[in-house]
C-alpha cells in the first residue's frame, strides 16, 4: 500500500464515516475493498489528523475502544469538513489554469467533464479566480489523434505512430508503449518507450501525423520518467551551455530543442544557447547540420564533430577517389 493510495482513501473515508455513524468494521472494509486490518491502520492515522494547532481539540476523534471492542466506528470532531470551500485568489486561479491546460490534452469525451468542473469551480470562486483575464494556449494533437493516444494510455495498449521528425525533415513510423502525456512550456508531449530506438523517447503531440491503438498490451520497461515539475531546465541545469550560430535552414533547432537564449538574424538565422548533457549528441547534431551551424562557445565544443567530418571525408576519398 502506497502513502498516496492511503491518503486518497482517507479523504473518502471521513465523509463516509460521518454519514454512517456506528458502521461495522467489516462493512466499511468491504465498501472500500480493503481488509479490516488495513482499515484499522487507516483509523490510527485519522486519529492523528486535524486542523493546524495540533491540540486534542483540533484532531479528528475516533472511539478506538469501540473499534477494538465492538467492531464499530464512531467518528466525531470533523464538522469543519462540511464548511463551504473558500479558495484564495491564487489557489482558485491555479486550479482554473490547471483545468484549462488539462483540457488541451484531453480527448473529446473527457473535455465535457472538465468543462463541467470548470463551470462549478469558476462559480464557486466568483471574481476571486479572475479566470477571464488569463488564457491558456497549448499546441497539442488533433482531436482524433489525442483521443487515440489517451485511449492507449487508459487501456495500456501499444500505439502505432506516424511521426514527423523535425530534426531530419522526415516522417517515420514506429511502435511505442505510451507512458504519460504532459504539457510543458506551451506544448503537449507523449513520453513513450520507442521500439525503433529501444529507449524512452518524448514525442511532441502536434507532430504525430497519425496513430492507431493496437491490441498489444504495453510491456513493462525499466525506465524512470523525468521530474518536469520545474521545467526542462531543471533537469539540465548542471549541463554545459553551448552557443550555436544557425543558418536559416537550421533555425528549426531553436524551436525543436529547449533553449536558454535565442536571438534572430536579419537573414532568418538564429543564435541559440542550449544545455548539452552528452557531447555525442552535440556531435551528431552538428554533423546532421553540416555547414549550416557553427559553435560560438565554448571553445572546442565542436572539435569532435569537425574531426568526425574530416575522417568521413577521408574515407570517401579512399573509397571513391
């Protein structure tokens, strides 16, 4: 049993016990699909919960003698849970924005539930939320694509993706096991195990040209999903910063990869600064871009790519004269 699962259960258990005073332990355990031992452990936790202050009068009261002796539950001193919800301005606004963001990556059927929740939340918050003063824009997938991605996630089914790869200006087809959908910095993403790369990959939802949900169950994968609660840069903050000059044909790099600084050139090119976790990745990127990219800083960051290019040219000369 995880602590998260227990907290979710406790949040439902308190209102249930308030409505069913004197309920038998066995009946409550059956209602929640748990054992009486687990329920006894839950009650021991509830006994130590309450309002800030931590005095006996602030705590939820459970008659543990009745629990252990008669096998029934009497809960009291939790009347404050029936008070109408009052949200501070920042709390209401955060919830409204979160729901609007979630709506952008939800399937068509799920949006109805989110819209109903938004109406209730905005009505409860009143002018506090000031939701009409802000908007959320997320670049995500088309409705039919989003619905199938969400279906694969919900039913743990493998997806057959047709994906536009901006870095190679080509469309590929690949089988993936979906792991999560998330929104970050205005874009919707899918984290999935890619069988073509035999590794975890992140796909931008708006670049999924087509998707089919297969009958194959998702396989277990020994991967750890990144904590992106603080954005891309939190996971890259200790990596070296590399600055590139990009010709117009390579300007897609500034939009495709997370950057810390971007400045535009009059001819359509860019100067970008980005964090690089793996020198081999930078070497591969520079080789793909050819002469359309130049390393500005730090000195020597592009040397391995230049050496690899010279070796490749030497091999071509040896093979083809």
